[in-house]
C-alpha cells in the first residue's frame, strides 16, 4: 500500500491537516466557552477538527491521473505581479499608470505574440472605461494621474 | 386569487422604467459574457455587484439575475455556431446544435434554442411561484435547530451530488466555512483570524474570494490552454426565413421541450446540481426515449431543444431554495445571496413575507427578461458572433482590469485587491490539485448563518447537543446528510479493509 504513493498528494494532505491544526489552535486561543454559551472559538475549533479529519481521509483517497497537466507558472507569476502592481501604484501614482503596468504584465503572461499597437489600444480603451465608468459615473475616489506627481493648476 | 394579486404586485415592481432598464441591461451583459468563452456569469456578477451598490436592492438583484439567465442564452449561441460552449451548461447543446449549423440549418438551431429556452424558463418560473412561498411557509415553523440541519444538508448535498471527489468538495466547503469566520465575532466582539489587519474586521470580501478563485485562477489556466486563436465563425444563413421551423418540426419538438423543462425544474431546485447537470440529464433522457437514438450527435433538433429547455429551467428553479430558505444551491446563487445580504436584505424563510414586492417583482422580471432575450437574441446573433471571435490575449487584460477595479470599489481600498490576488493564486493551485472552488463560496456564505443558528440552538437547549437529534425534522435532515457523506466512502473503506487486493480494483470516480 505504501509502495507507489504520490508524494505531492501526501504533502498536500499534510498541508490541509496542518491548516486544520492551525485553525484549532486559533480557536482555543479565542476561548471555546461552554456548551451552554459557546465562545468565539467554538465553531472554529469544530471546523478545524473537521478539516484535520478530512485531510486524513484524503490521504487514503486514490488519485486519478489527470490528463491535462500544463502548469502555467509564468502565467501565475505575471498575473499575480499585475494585480500587485495595480494595487501598489493605484493610490500613490494614479489610475492610468497603474492600468498601464497591469496590462503590460498580463500581456507578458500570454504565450501568444501580441503587437505593441494592440497593447496600446487595450491600454487606451481601459483608460477611457476606467475614467468614464469608474471615476466619472461611479465616483471612485481615484485620480487618473496623482496630483502629487502631476500637479493640477 | 392571492397568487394573482401577488403577480400583479410583481408587475407593479418590475414595470418601472428603472427596473425594466436594468433588466434589459443585465440580459444584454449576460448574453454577451455568456457567448464569450472564458468569462462566465460568475465572474461577471462578482464584477457587477459592487457597481450596483447605489441602486435599489430589487433593481440590483433584477440586473444581477438577468446576467445569470442571459448567459444561458448567450452560451448556446457559441455552442451552436462555433462548437465552443460559452458556458459549461450549454456544452451539451453543441453536440447536436453544431452539426445542425454545419448542415446549413444554423438559423433553425438558434431559433429552437431561443424558443426552447424561453419555454423552459417560463414554465420553471411558474414552478418557482408555486413552490417557493409554500416551502418558505413550512420553513417559517423551523427554529434554529432545523435551520442549522437544513444548512448542513444543503452543503453536504452540494458537495456529493455535483460529481467529482466528494471528499475534496467537503474539504473546500469546510475551508469556505473557516473563511467565513474571519473578522469580528458579532457576539463577543473578539477578532478572529484577522492577524492584526483592521481591514479584515468586517470579514473577507465575498467579491475578492469569488473574483480571485474564479476570475484570476481561470484566466491563468486559460492562458496555458492549447489554442488562443480566434475560432473561425461559420458563414451561415441567419435570415428570419431560415430560422422558422416547419409545422412538422414543431410537432416533433414540443414534447422534448416539455421533458427538458421538467428535468431542469427538478434538478435545478436541488442543491449542487445546477444547469450543467440538468442539460446533460435532459439530453440523456431524450436519447433514451427516442425511437432512433443514432440520430443524436448528428444534428437532431431534439438534442438542442431538450437541454436548452432544461438548463434555462434549472437556472430559474435554482431560485427556489435561495429565495425560500436562504440556502444557495450553487455558486451563482451564493453570489446572488451575498448580493442580497450586502444590500441589507435578510435572506431566509421570512424573505417572501417581509419583502413581497421584491420577491414577486424579481419573478416577474425574470419572465420579462426571458421575453427580452427571446427577441433580443435572434437579431443580435450576427453581432455576437463577431464578439465571440475576440481572442483571449485581448480579453484577459480587460477582465483583469475589471477584477482589479471591482475589488477596489468594494471598500475603496487596495487591501481587497491584494486579497483577490491571494485567492487567485490559491484558487489556481487548488484547481491544479483537482479541488473545485465552487463549494468554498457556498461555505463562505453560509458559515456565519450556520454558526449563529448553532449558537442559538445550544442556548435554547441549555447546552445539550442532543437537541439536534431530538427534533424529528432536524434528525432526518442530519441523517440524510450523514448518508450522503457515507455513501461515497464505502468504496475506499472496503478497499482499505481488503488491503493489497485492491491494487487492481476499479478506479474511484
């Protein structure tokens, strides 16, 4: 039974069990209360315990081979970076530069070729949508370009 | 007669200019994103949700629901014309719709699709009108003990009926329930799992979880997909004359449509089995009752009519548990329920009696929306086909942009963009390990309600947990839930008991 085990799967089960234990620990820290008057830690404690049990159960579940196995780490990395760049740049520098950085990073994640003109078109289109829909109509407190770096007179 | 006066109230609510406009808008957006392969109604509703905060709650829900059922119409257009299902629930339609289109009867296939969808929805809306208030009335007699049991049963059923590994789905549900705990405890004021982030006081944003796990993760997965090139659209005769079916066709199709509707209405009301399962079941039923099953897959009109009636009926029927019990059967319903809560509407059995104008207005608007879709769809098909052919590399940055600003706009805070990012990465990693993100959202929405009902039950029972087994309704529901959990477990247990013999046993599904 232990002959051909899937190491990645087992490791993942251990992560799940570890997560359950962490939730249990958090629940105990929060005070479990009594059955008559349950404390803020009671429900988490139960769920953490359930998670541990399910994680142990998963260790014994036979895994099917999944055919589609194209890992896309480059995509994951670039798209994550795109969201992070947008979040970091949005307030200090402004909506337009944040959008530009985001689009460039998402485009970098694509395996296909994409012409610079198309990229410029996407950015310009999103600037228009961002400004008219989100700033003008929905009144998000955002500046196209931050007045700290581009003072408005 | 009460029903008639209620429907009149519904018409009053749904026939205001504002409601009609947003119903129309929701249907248009839904058709559009439904037709686009890759962006589902799920992501669209999460993006649109913060944009509706300024609207009246009824109008907001009318629009968000319009996106959901509009997407069913749009999805079948790409299935029929391009053999490329826009949404999973319309994948079956491609089996016979695409061969029909190839044989030059694209217009006819689209016409059947539109009419069968409309019939399925309309009948199913009547089913909702009949059943939802009745179920709510029964549920009003529930106290917190039964309510807790219903939620347990709903969550377990959603995990075990839908297919895939039930164990993995259960893990995802529990993960969702745990995510729902994060934030300040309403009873004690204690901060739970916030790690010192003040932004998490109100909990993790539903929109961030949904957009991260479905939107971001899905785009990363799509990027690695095989072909990114725009599919070639078929040159098809889409004139009105080509669409109209003959009398013979009509007499052939009304029964499959009705059967599809019946299957869809039943399946749709169950938790866990949404429009996709309904469409597959309806198709299988047609194949079974057909005199000549070999025609299926080669352009049998029934193969379009039945699954289309079924998936649209299922979409409407899914509102039965959502509106009568406050328990969502699938992810999109979970998001809509989240939208109700964010708009300050309390879901649950009291909803229909507390907010009659909203309930009946919503149902009437569904019907109006389907009518709009019936007439909107046919003339717009040519235009939609052009849009479907937009390649992913242009679409992806646009979707990420909406996800970024959508998460930001919930609280005007970039913190939520980072939360979306974390859930995107997590969603992708989980998906690669064969975990589906849908149950996470169900657990996330129901978590706080479950805890509250558990707490109340224990207070009422003076701390005696056996109260859940002493009350008959709750005992039956918990028993059913336990049965659903144990049934799929029997195989691995037998395997473990048998030890080594099992090595060449049949693979688990």
